């Protein structure tokens, strides 16, 4: 049995400044680190945290309004990973598991902060019984990633995304800002591939409508001040 002093602890995984860019997901390397952490090697779990903390924080920050809240949620996500590492299913990727925990924590946080938006008000997915193929998103619709030109604009994009229902927020953040494929997003949010594609399509349209509404409001305000 490993010495208790070599066991990773929650305190040792506190979010610290990154030492570099996070390496791309590598299932084999992740699996080796997880097995080492399961044996009690503290460096292995800390390596997992260093590898994924920046992307996990970015996902959280693009869903919740404050840096401190995003940090807290990511810290909680890594603590949950730590507590459940012995039960990790090696048939799945660590990144998918981690991002599912982060996304679910963010959705729970958002639902507690404001009334739930009814999907009936936003439109329903065609073929909700998954009886048909979904059309690809309309690329004539502006996408959130198209707006990321400056820090000020990025903040406006996050604010606009934050106005949407949590299940639209999550797929937009994971697809448009993190660049994950819809198949992986489906595993993260616990939905079918078809449902994810519909949420992405509908979320883009809602984003565009909200963006244009805010632009009109800003234009009107400037006209009144001039």
C-alpha cells in the first residue's frame, strides 16, 4: 500500500497559474496518469490538473459571469474527479468526463441564480423522438466565434451567450469557443448527437437575434445622446 504521504490531496490540486499551454487530449497518456494516480502517485493527479485546468476554466468562464465563480466551479470539478477517480471508466476519455462535470456544475449554478427558461418559449427540436435527420446549421447565421475580435467583444459575446438557457449555453461554449466535435459534446452534456446538433443550430439563431437586439439598443442610445 502506498505511503499516505504520497497520496494526492485535494489541497494539492488547487488551481494555480498554468506553467504553459495545455497539451491536446491524449487518451493513452491520460489513462497512464489515471492509473498512476489510482496507485497513489500524487504527481500523476497533479499532472492531470495542469493538463486540463486551463480549458476547464475556459469552459466554466464562458458559462458563468464571474472569474471567481468559474474558479470555484472548476476547483469543485477537480475535487469530484479526485473523489471518484477509482471508479473511472477507461472506455471513455478523461476530457469528456471532466468537461461533463464542469458543464453540469455550471448549469446547476445558473439554474439556481435565475428562473429556468422554458424551452417551449424557444422552440422545440423537430423529431424530438429522433425519427429524422437534422439539417446542418445555416452558415449564413453569424456564429459566436465570428465575433471574438477583441477582449471587449469577447466579453460581449460571453454576456450574450449568458442570456441564453443553460442547455444552449453549454453546446455553444463547447462547440464554438472550445472547438469540440458534436459527438464528444453529446457525451459531455448527456444528450444524443441529433439533440446536440439541434441545440447548436437553435442556439446560434438565438445568439444572433440577441446580438442584433443589443446592437440596435446601442445604436438607439448613441442616437439619443448625439
